[in-house]
C-alpha cells in the first residue's frame, strides 16, 4: 500500500496549487502531488507524474482515495483527455439544502471563503449522504458557503461505504440543536482545529 492522503491546507503542503487544495482535490502520493480537475458531475482529469499513470495498481489506489470523497466521479481522463478509468454511473438527486441533516457542529470560516470563490453552479454542490438517510457525510463547508451565496438546492448521492460513526455524530449534532446547515457554528481556522479536530481525535481514540 502506498502513502496517499488528501492535502487539507497550504500550511500542510505549501508547494501545492491553491485552487486544487481549496476544492479538496489535491492528494499527496508517496511525496508526489496528484491533482484531480473536475470537469462535470461525472468526469475528472488526473494531473500527475507519468510514473503514476503507468503504474496501474498505484493509479487505482489514488482514484479510490479520491472517490472516497467524490464517489460521483466515474470517468477519469489523462491530460490528453483519454479515458484511463471508468466506473458505473451514480444516481444524483436534487434536494433542498435545508432538508439535509449535518453530521458535524462547526464550519471553518477560512474554508467558507475559499469555497465561495469557486462555487458557481449546482455541479459544484454534489454531496454524499449516509444510506437511506439525509445525513451529510462530507461537504458541510460547501453547503454553508452555498447558502450564503443564495443557493437553496444541491445534488446528493448515496455513500454506500460511509461509516456507522456518522450516526453518532448526527445524534450529537442534534443534541446541540443542529438540524440544518444554517445551524452550524462558523469558527476561525485555529478554533476549528482546536474544537472539531480534537473532538474527532477524542471520539476515535475512545472507539479504538
């Protein structure tokens, strides 16, 4: 297994391209950077070293890591727009943002500003939800920024492999009177890391 992780901030990896980091489509793969340029709800271009494209096993790992966050992307192209990997299409459903239940308590103000800079249409608002629920798995910041920009709808798809921990997170969110995206509390970057990241670390430490 290779060492693959999503680049969450420029602080973490200053050499990364800010536009991909802000969209959460930059990944570190054994110290090499891979970018996914999303073209539409189904397609993305992979920008990476030729060695990664030629290593089918590693390429599969990278794509699967990306699809953990963006499962709706099913067609992957190289920089010459040639198809290198294809998966079955994913059904998208248009819903009201206000009908979705958050699974976290806070949003990062810095990332809200980043999202606001590139959210332009509903194709930028495709959100995974826990099976047979309206529980948000990922994308809280995008949705919060979208509401601020006047969007009221988004697309959702079922994240079949979302963890059961999400049910605990939703329960605790509701205990804090968080029932809608607008209920999330905006925090500074430092406050967000101190409160939310610490909460997640403590939760998973107890589970282990």
